[in-house]
C-alpha cells in the first residue's frame, strides 16, 4: 500500500488550482468524468494525481478543507474482509471512465480514508 492522493474541498476551484500550479508547480491533468466539479493535479513525472480538488463548501468536521487521504491498494477483498471483521462501515464505488474501484471509510479520529484499486485487482 502507498499514498495515492489527498483530497481538498474548496469553494474557489479556480483559485485553488492556480495556487497549486503557480506555487508548487503541479499541473492539471486527466480527471474521470465525475458528476461534481473538480481538478486533478499531478507532479513532475507521476502518473497518479497527487492532489484532488473538489469544488464545494468546506465542512465543519475535524479535518476542515482536507476531505480525505487516499491510498493505493492491491487486494480489495482482503480490505473489505478486515473492515467487516472490525465492524467498520464503508462504501465502495466504481470510478467512471477507468473502471477502478474505491473503498471509503472513516478512521476513529474523523479522517475519511479512501483506498483505490486498479480494475484487475478489485
């Protein structure tokens, strides 16, 4: 398992995109056809977006603008078995365009966790 991306909610998508591209040198790249506005920002040579921006209101939860942290996994069945065994609620979905799978759950301290799986490992 390794870190996949962080997801940030912002009411100002254009300004947030400009901040990360102008200040950190990230670049806007491919984003699946989700039904909500956002942008995916990539580093130098990475084929995985490091920062996912979603346009919306910043929540009042414990993590503020940081909506979730995502990891890349290799065995979705094992993860969901572990979550079930520990009675941790989760949701899963298929990513539009790519067919990848995502599992979302919340850590005991309030941070949403996402684990991504390639279509052939889910």
